[in-house]
C-alpha cells in the first residue's frame, strides 16, 4: 500500500510503498479516507516537538483520521501507527462515528481545532449560559469554530476579533453578536473592544493570538485577569 513516509527529521516525507498493517488482538484494519495535515505533524516531522518519531522511517499522521471499518462504518479514529496511509489499524474504543450529514474530509479537518475550542470553553473556562465571550483570533479555523461553540453552549454575548475582513464579515451568521478588526491603532482597538462588550465585562476570553493584540486587550481591564494555557495554545480569562 502507499503511505507518506518520513525518512529523516527535517526533510519532507515521500509517498512510498509500505507493508500492509497487521491487526493485533483487539484491533482491526481501517481503510483511511481522509487524514488532516496538522501543525503537530509538521513539528514532529521537523523534529521540533517532543513526540517526534523515535524510529525512522515512519509513516506520518499523528492526528485522528477518517476511515471505514471492516463493517463499512464511517468513523474518526486514532491509531498506534501513522494515519497518512491507505490503511491503518485501530480499536473500536478509539473510534467515533461520523454523522451522515458530514463528509469524511470535513470530519477529519475540523476535529482537531474543534476539540481545541470545545475543551477551552466547556472544560477549562467552564462557560455558563448567559456569559460574555471574546474570541481573539476568530478568523482562523479554530476561532470560527469557537464562535459557534460559544453560541451552542449558551453564551449571552459573543464578540469575535480578527484581522481578515472577509471572514469577520461572515461571523455574525455563525453566532457573533459583534466583530472587531484588530488591524487598527491601539487606542481605536481599545475603544472597539470596550464597545463590543456591550457595557459589561467579558467573562471568558479565548485567545489564539497572544502578542500585541492581547496586550491591548489587557490594557482595557480594570484589574488583570488570570491566564491559563492549554493545547494548542489558547488562553482564557474569567472576570467577576
């Protein structure tokens, strides 16, 4: 079968023929239909992330992929080996069904940023219905999903801040009550963030940017928030 094979850290993988995977007890072979290329995959291949492959050559693909089990079930799955191949091995406990209305490529693409936003809002920030949420970096994939998830989880007000004007213009349709362009002078940005809050404080801040936009936001606060880091690297704050 064909697979993306990494032979040296820091070099691009190559499409090569590799042996078919063999399922151990409790495992089964899954036919891979879509596999995302994530920043984690890039860092692992470059040797700049701690779980870089210890033994080379290695089949690439560390994130969940989409595929079909032997009974035809469409699933997102993880594997003990690489997933950038025609086939891989998995266990039923490592699989989640893909809804009929979602195609395999979309499911594989959104799971990593989607889980990032979900964990940040529901698990770490413990967003409560009616609270106000600010998403810094809302025009990226994870940021757009965060806007939708905040609304899904019952946020009373969702403010989306980003640089891409085209994507910003579409965020109200995804659940944003207000949008803020970050590419404006600091004083104007401070005023825009305060105005977008609707006369109240932000209860939760999900930050995909760090850097100067975060500094400007912090300068709008009466007292500094408590920041906490997660994966991939957003930050959250809760006031009040």
